[in-house]
C-alpha cells in the first residue's frame, strides 16, 4: 500500500474510533441544515517527493488539474476574483461569493497586497539556506476588511538543503481545518504543484513535502462515502505529478504538468454534499 493510502485509511479510522463531534458548527449544507463533523487534531503527514512519494490516494479520484489551476489563480494571478477563477475553469468557490464576484480580501488578494510570492522567490534565490522563508495568508487586517471564508490552507514554510551539487527544497503546508473527503487531497497535490513550480523557477530539486492539519474532520453526511472508501482495495501503483521543463514561475501553465498512474483510479459513488 502506498503511503497516501495508508495515511488515508489510518486517519479515517482514527476519526471514526477516537474522533470528537464539534458543537455549534459554522458550516451549513445547501438546505440550511447545520453541517456537523467528527474530527481529530494535529495530524501530520510526510512524503519524500524526490523518492516519488506523492500524496495522491488511489482510493478515490482527486481533481488534481483543477487544484493546480487554483494555485495559479492564487499565487500566479494573485487574484480573488471569481470571474478570473471561472475563466480558468475553477467553479468550486462560487458558494463563497461575498456579493461582488470576489471571495473577499483572501488568498490571492493577500498574496498580491504583501508581494508574498515574489518575496519568497527572491529570498530562496538570494539566501536559500535561510530559515525565514514563509508564506502566511492569515493576515488579520485583511480578514477584518471584508466578509469571506477564512483561509484553510494558510501557511507554507520553505527550507533548502544541499546534497552533493544539488539544492533540494522542502515544503511544509499548514492548515487550520480540512474537510477530509472533499478537499484534503486536492490541497496536498496542489501545494506539491506549487513546490514544483518554485523548484522550476530556481533550478532546485523537489525534496520533502509535509502537511500539518490542526482540525481534520469528516462531515456527518459523508459517512456513507467513508464506508465505501474503506471497502475499496487500494491500487498497487504510485501516482505521480511532473512539471515539464524549467520555466520562470509566472510562465508555468497547467498544461506543463503531467499526471501519471491515475487512469485506473475510480470516483466514489456516494454523494458528497458541500459544507458551506
């Protein structure tokens, strides 16, 4: 069993057996009913991308290319516009329109306001072994200016290390909250894609990708899907994400990414309702 499937089944079982039910939930389903969830805290996963350990489960399909498009929207386009997102083929943010066809002062808005991506690239180029390479989207000044969903995947930490003549880049993604069945593996794969884009820009090699989630949860209307997933046999194949060529960060497109070994991964049949 590949590492991603092992983590997936272990974490699902941990939530089922030892998780806690939340109280006074903020999210609701489309019918207005409170979306309750069962959760565990402080979940950590580690993958060595240099050894082809990718955080892609074979137990269900993952919208990898759409996730990459979202990364381009946030960090390359540096946009919070839903019009721009839709033009790029991203529609899953529509429910968080604050009324002006944006998601508020969130994500790409914050990246642009503080020049975060350019500062990261410059810092990693000029001082790769520094210990201050951090992107943080959880800026309270921005969050207080408008309505909108607070960032879930909100921080990345970047570290370089030299192995022989090569510089390897290690990345840690930090999330305050993660809907395990709906979005967790999308978040993992899209931030691996961001890692590959930065490596392409700098001429570095991708190293270790880590993912920390403070609150990992399964919503109450997702438990039928959980049972379906646990009954499935994982595939004996390691899905892979590749970025073709070495391009500057702002020239990378979604078509530059190649996804391998995912053609036999099936969709789950159970309905997954979005908690808004």
